C-alpha cells in the first residue's frame, strides 16, 4: 500500500504541474461520451488502451465482460450512463487470452464463478457448430472471445433501457470490440445490431405510459 500512496502523490504532483486547476475542474462534474463494459482482467486498463482521460468514459467491468440481465450492478450502471449521463457510445470490450472464456470452455469446476461462466457456455451452445469445427485450441478460444462479445452486444439490445433509448432523437451507438494483449490493438467486430431486429417479436417491449389523473 505504501507504493500505491507514493505513486498517487507523484501523480497528483505531475497533474498540478501541468495544470494547477486540474482537480478543481475535475470536481465540477462529469460528462462522459463513452460507456466501457469490459473484463476485470488487470492487463486491460480501460482508459489507457482507449487513450481517454478522467471524465471521458464511464466504466463497468466484470469477469469476461458479460451483460447479464439479472446483474443489478450492470443494469444500474447502464441506466445511469444512458438516462442520466447521456453517453453517446456503448462498447462491450473483450480480449484474447481471457481466463473467464477459457474456464467456461473447459469441463473443470472452479467454484462459485461456475454459475457466472454458464453465460459463456450459453454462447457456446448458440454457436456450437462453428466452435466445434475449429480444431486448433487457441484459434477456437479466440473465436469464442469474439462470439461472446457479439452476444453481449445483443444482450444490451434486449434490455428495456436500450430499447427505450433507441426511441429517442439521439440514441447511443453500440459496438463490440476485442483487445489483443499481444499487440495492444483494439479490433472492431462491426456488430450489426440491426440483424438482431428479426427477434423483435420476442424481445421487444413497449414502455407503459400512465396518465396523471387531475382532480
């Protein structure tokens, strides 16, 4: 902890040297343009790999960058980002070499986290034919990482939060990205959320509007 506190003081000194009013301006509020939904892996620092600074990006991270519809933490972050902060871009960011994806692809038990990793196994079930046709393990896991990101973007589309936002004049754009640890580069998977519209008859919901009764 001593190292952490020392690094913090050095960071503060460096920022004040650049701009003596830096922290005063930062304390006035945030207007982030982006929401980053990423993996908790310590090798994937959200602001560093995107070149963004404090106040530019709202961040939510969990094991294997999942969008789970019973995860109140994720849904709370999503609603606040969309409805209060009015973010313009929402990105689900996975990464090659993801331990969570590799664990889900194995037949081993890891404890409590197995329940969370079931969500990735569902991705495997949806894309079983493609996944099983890839014989090289590393290539198969890389593709599973990509398919997991794509499905999580679709999971965003299933939420009432995003469905309501899409009806506004300036809805957020959804992206699926993969970070390559070996290269340091982000790759856009070009997820077309419009292809998911064929399931609207299943997932689409209409917000109920109640009229105020004036006495």
